C-alpha cells in the first residue's frame, strides 16, 4: 500500500484532521497489504455505513469516530453443557488428542445437537479440521473455517494415458499459464464470471471493497495444500455417472475462496466473539444466531464465498480444457469447508463441516490423496452417526511447521 494523500481522504469525506490521523494510523497498521484502491473503497464503505463496521476489530475504530461515540455491542453470556451431545469419533487411536479435546468442547455448546470427527482429523482454530457439528438455528464462523467453500472439482475427459504422455509439454505450459498459487497475484488474463456481479457486493457494506481483490484472484488457487493436476480415473461397470466402464483422463483441483473468504471469516468471527460470550477455552466457537442481522449477513456472505470458490474452479477447468482442446464428459465437485441447512432426525439443523466431505446417501464427492497416493471419487452412504459426512483427505502426521524443521 502506498501513502494515503490528504486530498484522497478529503475527496471521500474524511475532512476532519483527527479522523484523518486515525484513519492513516489504522490503515498503516492493519491494512498495509491492501492496495490503495482497496483501502479507499473500504474507507468509502465505512464512511457511507459506519454502523455496519462497529463490531469490526480494526475498521470499528474508524466507524466509532465517524459516529461520534463508541457503540458497545450487545452480548449474551453462555455456559457450556455438563454433558456432551452425541459425537461419533472415527479412528480415535490415530487422531491427535488435542483434536479430540477440541471436538469434545464443541459438543458441549448449548446450541450443539450432534457431532462427528473424521479419521483424518487434526487440531484447528475453533472446530478441529475433520470436525462435523450440527447446531440449532446458529452458525459458528470458526466451525466453517477461514477458507470458506474450500472444495474439490473433477473433470472427466475422454482421453487415454497416451494423450497425457503425448501432450506432456502442452499440459505443462497450460498449467503455467492458467494456474496461480500463492497469497497474492492473479492470472495474466483477467477472468470474468457472473459471481462478480452479485448484488451482495453492493448490499453489504463490508463486502463492497472486497470485490476488486476477488476479481483479481478469480481463477487462482492460493497456497497451502491446494493443487491442480491431471491424472487418470477408472470407472467401473454400472457407475453412477452412466459412462462406459474404462479408464479416462481426469483434471482435479483443490482450493477455496481466496482472500474473499478469509476476510468474511475474520469479520464475522470477531462479531460473534464480541456478542456471544463463552468460557475462555470455548470462545473461538462463538456463534451467530440465524435470526439476528449479523447471522443473516454471515449466511449470505458465506454463500457468496462458496459461489466464488466454485467460480474459481470453473475458470481453472474451462481455461485448461480450452487451451488443450479438450471437453469434459462429467464434473463432480463438493465443498468441504461450509455450513448447510439440513434435516436431522426430523428437525432442521445447521451442519458445519470443517474439512469433511458431504456424504448423504447417493451423493457424489471427491476425497483427494497426498502427493504419493490416489484420489477417490466416492458415493455417500448416508450414515447418520457421521452426520452424513466422510473424510476430506487432508490428514497429516504432523503440522506444516513441524514438517519444515
């Protein structure tokens, strides 16, 4: 971020010296990774609708100054349940104790209905990675996760292994041109998708300044364990796709909602923690009531982030297939960081999956492998004790930090 100019701040309504000084201080400390354009968009949104930002950890300071008083958030305090709600742990002997402890804590929330822990689980923020939690009319931002809508997408292509070997150079060049990994940056060719036209970018003041970065990052994959790869898939007789049983070429991608999802997660987690007071050890599991304005906003923003993640995969697959002159016979895709409204034992609940594959009976999904093991296209069995969920294939023997030592 470059230096903000007084004339730039004056132009968007920041004409008070004290307010400008506060703005420059807050921006230099907490928004230094934003471009000038994004910062000015954010400041304009705060100026136009300061009440929407009062619960934001950093932008709230500017909003309070604009309004002229500090608005204390209304909050409620809750105690944990004495007994946990039902929770099935799969493969407990191979799951780190800290992840099991996190799951046990989540099942003592007064809004919890049922939980499940997948065999590839490990410790995370709030809910463990591999945790599934059904709640009553409430959504927990940290039970969805930072990378909202992190997902898999598989395109099945009517080509053989011989095509991949014959086209190795062209495939490498296409991957270089139409994929991008890392925190920042984007593709050389600006991407277009209808998700960028969503009215939510205008309706929710918080989202308005995020659109520019979302446009730049469209069709990219971020970092971490995300990937894009070509491989081979074998379909058996009488497969659910109705395709002939044989081997096909496949394009597989794994990534989420980039900076858009992360910003939404941070913003609404802070609101949840400011308004839902829990014992210290459970505070990261603070929730938003879906009947509240903040809860309804988060649900809309979360859904947009999921749609954006899907759009990124669509652009990756479309670009690569077009560059190689290929067409997809079928696409299988699924979120594994998201929340859904579902029926459980005859009652509507909010099912959070943070690193878990949806697996209702007959539902298709993708469970990726590691760099040395295959991925699998799977069909859900609809096991209620698992809250209709399965692994998401990102288990680990140790954290990335430990692995770098």
